[in-house]
C-alpha cells in the first residue's frame, strides 16, 4: 500500500534540531459480499481507513514514530483507534501501544498468505485458533510491546501483550426461575518469540508463544467462580516466488485444538495487471466443516485502483465478494 499521497513537513530551522514529518495514507473499498449462512445473505461492504503517521529524528540518529488510525465500516460507527509508537536505530525497532504481536506483524512469517477476494474471505489462517493480535479498534485496547532485530537476511522478534482486566455484565431470565445477573472479568497475558530467514526468492520463519487467560464469574453478587486456560502455540511458515508464481505454506498448532492446523495460498500473474489467487486452510478443530477454500482475482485499473473478487466456502457456508479498492 502506498503510504503517502501528500505530506506536511515541519522543518525546524534552529541549529542542532532535527526535522519532523507527518503523513497521511490509507485505502477505501466498496462492493458486495455474500454468505449463505448469514441472516442477510447479500450485503454491502464498505470500509475507509486513514493512517496518520508522525516521525522525527533526534540529534543522535534515533528515529521516533507514532501512528493513529481512523476507520469506518459498513453498519458501524467510525472510530479513532489508539495510537502505536516506535523507535528505531540500526537493525533494532521497538513498537509500543496498539500494535501487532510477532505473528500478526509478519516480521518473521506470513500468517495470512495471499488472501482471496475484496475482503480476504479466505486466507491460509482462516478461523485458526492462534492468538494473532493486530491493531485493535476496541474500547479497551491491550498494550503490546514488540522488539525486532534484523541483521542481513535474519530477523528475530519478541512481543508481550498484557490485557487490562475487562469486566462485562449479562442478564438472563431462566424459564420458571428468578433473573440472573452475571459479572464476568477476563484477564489475559500473552508472549511470542519468532525467528525468520530470507534466502533468495524464499523465506522461512517460526514463532512460539503462550496465552494465559483467567475468567472470573460472579452470579447475583454471590461467590466467585474462576477458571484458567493456559495455551501454548506455535506456527511455521514458508514461502517463495518462482517467476510469475508465488506461494505461502503455513503449519500451526495450539493446545486449544486437538489437531494441527495448516494452510496454503498462491497467486499467479496472468499479465501485467491481473493475478489469480487461491487459498486453503484447515483449522485442526474438532468436528466437521473445519476447512475453508477459495479462488479469486485482482485486476489493476491503474492509479492505485483495483477490481477484486472471489468465491469459496468457509466452515460449510458458501461465501463470495466483489468490489473496488483504491489505495492512497
């Protein structure tokens, strides 16, 4: 995605002080989406996203940055998302705040692959149970700290996410009984570490992590009931390009599912402006209809505008979409 269409630059003329920069970039998309498992099978899809990025460089060469995101989606209120901050020097980069963890960031492996359709209706990790956490639009945003170091073709990264306690309340009325008021508090901690290596047109990466979730429930102000889930997980990715053909492979496992998950995606450039995409994923969860597959296309109209669409099946439901995306 093109990061900058225009930028407002504040040049500080005072001797010994560095330059500051602010830029704007993002994308818009609109079209139709179909899901025969939804109450409203066909609906309008629309999203507008604007990233506001500020950067500055200190006298000793440290590069500081911050980014805030404004986003609107169909049927939802617009929101200004909590900011992320970063500092970079040489091969080191530190990200803090509303930012991606190791798996979601793509620093060491490609967790999503070549998504199919306007809205990525199918990816290599569709419905996977791994806690890949990206930039959040929730009211209570978890704080993530991620450190990355790159030396040549080798990358190592680690992240920690510490959710604040989130409390919610629900009210139910069991048949023939009194109403119940349930207060639920969820506390979650997560860490990840990963390693990646690029060699020629190929790359390989692996990430490990742990998620610890404690849930406390209090019914009608009575005694508290506490449960804890300790979840170990890992993911291994491999990808490459061979001429006009590109592919990604993903294998992952988590204590939350009985079997290993896996996925594959590919794209083929039919010409200078058109590519065909395919993706398949198997979640490793118990039961039937645990896979997803789809095929789609992207056709460039020039100027950062493209026509995108796809069709497939996710967990037994037929899905499809078609629309236009423009990056700025």
